[in-house]
C-alpha cells in the first residue's frame, strides 16, 4: 500500500538521533525533563545510557522504567578515581554516546574523560556562573540567597578540567523574592533548569554550537523564567 511505503521511506530518511549519555547521582529531575522533551517531540535525541556513581537513586529508577540501559560505577569499587572514570568512559563508548550530560552528577570527572569527550560534555549548575561556582545543590542557591542577589538562575556549560569554569553555553534567570527560602528559590531555579537543559541538548544535536576562544557561539539570546 502506498501509505505503508511512504511511512517506511520516511523512517529510512530519518537521521539517527543524537545519542546522549546522562550522568546522575540522585533525584534525576533533569533526566526526567530530557526524557519528557524527547517524548513530546521537542528534542531530537535519545538517551543511550544513564550512568550513576551512586546505587539505588531515583534517577536510575526513572531510566529503568523506560528500559534505558543503566550502569553504576561507585568509587569504592575501584582503586582510584581515574580507574572508576575509565569504567564510565568505557560504558559511554560502548553505547556510542556522542554527548555526555552531567545532570546532577556529584563527582568531578577525571581529566582523561574530559579529554576523550572534549567539548562534548555539558553540565548544569544551579547558579548564574561565574557567581556561586562549586558545591552541589542546594549550596549555590543558598549562597545566592545569602548574598542578597535579586536575580538568580542556572547555567549550562561545557565541562573542562576546571570545575564549573568551562565555556558557558546558556543561562536562565529567575527573580529572587523577598519571601524566598533556599527551598523556594531552588524550586524556581529547578523549573528553569528543566527548560534550559533540553533546549541546550537540542542546539547541540542541531550542530548550532561553536566553541571559539573560550566562548560558545550560535546560542539564542538568554532564556529567562519566573
Ligand atoms: C540540580 O539543581 C542541578 O543544577 C545540580 O544538581 C541538581 C540535580 O537535580 N547540578 P536532579 O537530580 O536533576 O533532580
């Protein structure tokens, strides 16, 4: 039937979507945002594997529920951080990962992994870098509140050997309200993260991004959220 032929031709014409490897350590709400964006057709990518440095975390459950391959590489199972990260690298390569996304990943990647995926590892950090770099959530959000800033937000950047200091790809800003606690501010920032991270992966997949002299070009203007 012509309709069937057309459908098959369409399928064959599709370029294979970008294979993303997501590194997680905990709740996995950013992983969920990526999966939801893919499901809704808003992101042309596929999550090829989810790697955690901690067993039993919710992020792994989210992946398993979708039959996405998972791997756990705990530091204590290896003689060194480098050995653990080489195992992570082998897992990523075994799944033909083209882009690595640190989505709430709590460890610092060994330089050998950074080199193997140069300019192809991104991280989301819950502050407007370079302000409030370092530390895991909720420290950056608490620090922003304590500093009295009126605008907070999140940053997606390329991972380099220097923690939270790689080229900035995109940022989303949110207001800080008088009545905010660390929890309410973190929740507002997290909602912005869930919009920003899938968008950045989409730009990467579309080949929009260029890294030139420490700056990332080709990105649409700043995303803001409330
Ligand atoms: C997020 O706030 C992210 O910016 C930070 O860690 C948190 C991870 O949250 N790096 P989740 O695991 O994605 O829910």
